[in-house]
């Protein structure tokens, strides 16, 4: 077995860990703080607490608060322009995956010429990105512990990932105190996103011994704690374990990566930006994993995932889909409908084409090839 691991982020994990940020060696003297356009970072005092930590560390800071739930290229370019105009030398991503992903992309464009999309399409970076500090307030993406950033090109309606060794955050602060106010439905969306990062990584043809260890532990933590976090957002143990599971899912992405489930969802939310990424994944998940049950290409791994998710008596690959369905029901997100987000049934063929086209890189990691007809069948079975 051969593998190469590089996860260079310094992680501050645990309840109250934000209060130690000022004690760390900061990667610069002036930070651009990137948050969403919503109100939660200010309403619940999270922004103020981060600003206080930076003040204690002697770091100046400027705020960029334009990020959307499905972040877009225009705001990446706008944030990079601001960072340069005011002389920021590192970027702090505070919030959910959209804010941290945007912080990474802004860090790239603050030092590189041209348009962000030219680098997404493969042009080498001219200069190293600005250093990044990631402070998640959701247990969802694991982006605080991986190199990836996913941004939508709003003109072409493409949603694609980009990453390099220097887009790993220098510091990640994973403090469950910052996650206690996430509403139940979004707790579920985010938790399932983290779950699927790990299930996809476990089925990936790039999986190895270490990614397998990470993936099964993340699946176990999420399987045991997500429903409790949804039912009672003030459950500190559940929130802490979800924060840990989400962070570990970032390790999975850094080692094995995602497979085509993410490519299919990206096609949905690229054209329908009001669709939360986690919700889109939930909608297609049962049909998606049942497709691999039918292929018989990864039966043992599906059984192990079912056991990690809580069905200790699992014997057949379909048991994973059953356990997944039970968790979706328990978290009260079994009512999701594509039609509720403006997706039409006649759109499914074009969505299949989009998923397998410019956004289709993850298909190369699938445990067995999926045909276009199979992708379209997954969408049709999932459609409501």
C-alpha cells in the first residue's frame, strides 16, 4: 500500500477553544474577516468574540460580510480586491462552509492576477495565497481541516472545487460553543453533508488505511449524535461530537476525497442557489447509495458503514441504505422535495449532463463507473 498524507493545519479543538486563539502565533498583522451576509455572526456575538481575540493578539482587522449560502465568484473577486486595498496579509473565515471556502478563494485571488476561474480550470497559481485561519460555526463541511474550496461561477452556473497545499488553513478553531445556535433543520443539513463526505471517502477508489480510519470514526460520531443535536441544540455533548465528526470528515476529504454524489448535487445547487448543499445531498442520497448496492462493487464497505451508522447487525449492503433512511427520518428531513426548490422534472436530463461535464471530476473516484443513464435514474427516483 502506498499513500501520501499532508494535513498541515494546527487544530484547536474543544469547548471554549476560541478563547485561546490570541495565544497562537498569528500568520500576519492584519486580517480580512470573511463572514456571510446573514445576521447570525453578529447577532450571537461570534464576530465580536473573534475580533476581541485578534485585538488581544495585536492584529488589525477588516470585515467582508457579503458571502451567500452557495458562495459565488463575484464575491471572491470583491473580497480579494478589498483585502489588497486595505493591506490585509491573512484571511479569517468565520461561519459555515460557505464563509470558510470563500476565505480560501479570496486568499488565492488576493495574491494572484486575473480571474479566479482560470485557476479552477487548471492554470497554475503565480504566487502563494495569503494564509488562512478557519473558525467554523457549523458542524458540516470539515473545510477547516482540508484544502478544498467550492465556489459557483454564477455566469456559467458551474459549481466546482479547487485546492492546493497552501489553501489548508494555518489554524482551525473548532469550538462547539459557536455551534449551539444553529436551527434544527440546518443542523441536519450540515450534519448530513459531513456524513456524506465520509461515506463517499470510504467508497472512493482513492481510500487508504488512514482515510478509512477517519471515515468510519466520523460516520460513527455523526450516526450517534446528529439526531440528538437536531432534537436539542443545547446538548453540549452532541454538539461537541458533531464538531469532531465534521472536522474528521475534512481529514477524509483531504485523503480520499468525495465521489460523484457531490458532483450530482453541485449540478443541482449551481442552478438553484437557494438549495442548501446538504439538503440537495439528502434528496439524492438513498437512490445514490442503492445504485452501488445494485452494482455489488463495494458490498463489504457498505456493510461496515451500516454498522458504523448504528446497525450493528448489518449483513447486506442494503442495510446501509436502511440505516441512512432511518437517520433521515429521525432528523425530520424526509420531507425534502426537489420541486420545492424550483427544480423541474424536465430539467433532470440537463442536470445529469452538467453533473458529468465540467463538474464531473469526482466520478473518477467512484468505486465503479456510473453511466449517464444511471445518473439520470438516480435523479428520477429521487425527484418529488
